[in-house]
């Protein structure tokens, strides 16, 4: 049993009082109290594994009831799980727990000039989290955020002139920067470090980095707005393998599904066996660092990454299939070298029906956080289309809610 946890019983035991506090808080939430009936306070890893796992909706329900507030500094509110409808709220104190991350992972130092290319504002967490890390590192920081396609060349020239040594963003955003530099024949000879968080590493980045900044190496973080940073890796680690922080307890459950429990007494979110939808394993990392590392195998739920943001496919399908005249719906995600270039919502209509296609498209763009944000600069890349048949697996006959099509 204990082999399915990232920490040994000896290491985890003294910190389980945080899990017990989280359980007491969750028991005060009327909608969640019954699920914990008959469960004792977790005093061992076995006790913890016996508790029911939490899903995103469970945590959102808990946070809406608890409305936690930081003991010191401000309480920052972040978008959490708001891919459809209004953003739901996640919480973090000033500093975003990055002191604990920095104590174990220091990719930046005082001599670095760091470009923070994660999107800023709009209740996003990663930009401010990275700024907190840079502050602890004492480096120079260029708080850039997102840019338009016409601005890349000028900014890249500025990076070269300022001898930028580090850049950070989601892999999709980083792909844009390196692809534009490579297409323009621009080099970033001083760039040595590429920080990433928010989605899986994209192999094409390795090729682009080799052409644009041959001395650059990747440094990754894994986490979510609910768990915050769970683990980190270095250039010596595989891109899917992360060393978990001592205040984060990772458990491998049935079907390889990962769940996360905070052992940080300052954590505002009561994260107790929280499932992000990722599957994984606990492994020995080839980098040679002692202790078990977490290898992430990918998502096992209906959330798909679209330009660094999570699109809840089942929510979209459920919403659209309630529209008059829509018999079934399917999301078609088109990718090029791992990056989303477009999303099509395919509608199979009832005989003789005529759904209001343009009105459905406008409603989704205005009400769905991921679609409105991901396609802010190219809304035409999201389309709603009537079709005679949905895309099915010719071998099995199954029709999935999500189809991913790779363009050459």
C-alpha cells in the first residue's frame, strides 16, 4: 500500500495533521459531509488511501462554502475550472507557495535575465507564480505576457539585445516564440534556460531550441491552480518525470489515476486526495536523484489542452446537445506538431431540424472561458458546423466526443 505513495510512512506521518485539518474543513461543507461518514481521521497512509477521492466539482463546492483567506498578505483569486460558463474561484496567498518550491528547485539565479511569457491577468495563476519564483531568485525579469503575431520580431530582437538568459511559458506559447525566431533566422545565443508549466512538453520544442538557442535546457513544473506546484524537473530528468515537493503527497490509485494531498499548513485549498485527471507512476528518475519521482502518463478525463488552457469537452457536448434540433455533437481538435490550430464543433442534426448554428457559436465564444481566450486573436479558428455523420472509428464503430486530427 505505502509503495503507491510518493513519501514513505516515516516522512509523511508527522505531516498528516494537515490532511486531518483538511478533512475537518470538508466535513463542514453540507454538500460533502456525507461522503466522509464512517471515515476516521487519517493517521497513516493506509487511512488516507481509504478516503474518497475529490474531483474538481467537489473542490469548487468546498471553496465556495469555505471562502479561505490567507493569514498573511493578500488572498489572490484565480480562475479554476472555468472552461465553461463563469470562471470558478481558486485561492492562493501572496507568494503562491513558491518559497517552498525555491527551497528545492532553483533554475534561476541572480545573474539571469528572465522573460515571463505566461499570460498575465484574467485570473490566471502561472504568470504570477513565475514572478514569485523570479523574485526569490533575485534575477532581472521582463514581465511580458501575451503578444500579437506582429510583435514577435521586435521582441525577439529586444531579447537578443538584452542578452536574455531564461524564458518561461506553457509549451504552446514557447513553441510560438521559438518558431517565429527560427522562421526569421534569429538567434538567442545567451538563452540557457526554458521554464515551463501548464501542459506536457512538446518534442518539437527541442528541435526549435537547438536551432535558436543551442545552449538552452528545459526546467519543468507540474501542478494546477487547485494543487499549485506539485513537482519539478531538471534538464537531467525525462520531460514527463517530476520530483515531488515534500509538502505534496502523491498517491497512485486504481487505473493509475494520480491524486494529490497537500501537507502544507499554509495551503488555502483543502486538497485531500484530489484528482486532476492525470494518470502516472512512481519511478526512479534517471537523473540519479534519490527518492521516488512521479512520471505523468497523461490525462484520463475529458479535459483537453487548447493553447495551454483546459477545454472541458463533456461540458461543451452536454450544453450543445440540449439545443433544439441537435441530435449529437462532437469536438474536432486540429493540431499541427502538437499545437492546436483550430476547434470545430460538429453537429449531427435531427431529421428536418435546423439548429441556429451561428447563434450557438456566438454563445459558446462568449460564455466559454477557454474558447474566448484561446482564440482571442483568431476567433475564426473556432467553428460550428452541421455534418451528415460524426467521425467514427472504422474498426470499432465507436464515436468519441473528442477527435484529434494532426495536420502535416
